[in-house]
């Protein structure tokens, strides 16, 4: 419809005075995009998940998009229900948070099929026609091992997080072995430590579990450096302080991964590699708005942040 510029300005002025807002349902009936993107995540209870959702919301808002979020708790029925709800609302695309739920990746392709535009983040599930934005955590670990070697550390071990085995866990292990091979250092499965039981801030008896893990690291493995997640690294720092036998970093260097807010409450401040949450979510939002240009998957290199724990 041809409208004079003066008339456009007058209409917009009146709309502002009246508090008018476009009706999304009416726009969709007219063949317009809904301006809504859906997000599926297994949970939103951890600090990492919360950070992911916050950055996604931020970048979507910058693009003028609305965000609908569904938490599935790794349950197929909840996943199906969420997708049905998103499709009924005419979402323009979907962000599938693959982090820590790769046991259900095999079901994701079938369930997400009704959504034409799917971007997976923090993982690479095999979804036909879908793209992903992932972080090269193997490269992150390689950079950590190189950093520790430069600081003169002779025996580096990796403590697995209590999230269990998943795609990122396997990639971190691969990076750990590759880094040692490049340095010409012997390294094997014996340098990977699986903690007994659940080690987390809120778990009853965590101090005893940390003391046992610390004794294993120092006395059994005779390690002078540990790579683990931010949570366990922080708990180990506290365990060292309680024991009073050794110190960080003089006797034991600690490195985490993720760069969650907890690293700022650890003493000494924790060296970690950042999984680049803001950049990943920014890329995902851009992919959903790619339009006629096919989006291409991206792998983002994490950033090693050196602090006093090494």
C-alpha cells in the first residue's frame, strides 16, 4: 500500500499514543513470521544452564524476537509436548540445547522433525537438515595441558565431573590424551580419575568426599596439576585449605572449565577455559534469522583464562 511519508509518521505517532502493539496471531494469519523462537533444554537448574538461557534471551531480544522455553528433564513425552506447543504457536525456529542430554539425541531428530528451522547448541546431534553451534572442548583441554606444561607441571590428571559420560566428556578426554602425545609424555586411562559418589556444593558429606579425592590425587597419583570442572576445582581448593598440608598453586595447580560465576568465589581465583556461552547463543540466533541463506554449522574455540590457581 502506497502511503505518503507524512502519513506514516502520523500513524506511528497515533499508535504510540494509543499504546498499540501488533497482534502476533493476526500477523501469522497474514503470512508474516511470528517473531517467536522456541528453546528446548533438559533443565534450567544449574548455573551453566541458567547462563545459557540468559544469553539466548539477551541476543534474541536484540533481534526483536520473543523466546518460549521448555524444560524437558530428558523425558521424551515432555519433549514431544514442547514441540507440539511450539508448532501450534508458529515458531520461526527452534534452539535445541544439546548440553548434557546426548543420551536422547537419537530421539531428537524424529521429535523435532515438525520444526523446519532447528539449531542445536553445545553439542552436535545428528538432526537431518539441522545445524549446530558447538564449542571445541578438546581444544580447550589441549590449551590447558600446554599451559600447565609451560608452568613446569610434571604430572597432570583429569578428574571427571559427576555429570557422567557424554559427548563433551569424551571430547575433553581426547584433547587430554592428544596434548600429552604432542608433548611426548606418557598418558593413559590411569590418569583419568572418576570420583566416588556425587561431588557438588549441596551434597551432604561433600567435604569427606573431597578429602578422599584429594588424597587420591596427591598421594596415589602424585599429581601436581588437576583439570576438572569449575565446581570440583573449587571444592578441591577448599579441601586443600582445610587440610593445610599443601597449597594451591605451589604444590597443586587447579584448572576448571566453563568459566561459571563460581570461579570468582574460589581462592585462589580459578584458571579455567571459557565455553563462550554468549558467542554461541549469538551465533544460534543469527542462524535462525539467516533467511534464504542456508546457515552453516559453527565450532567455536574456547578461551583459556589464566588466574592465580596455576
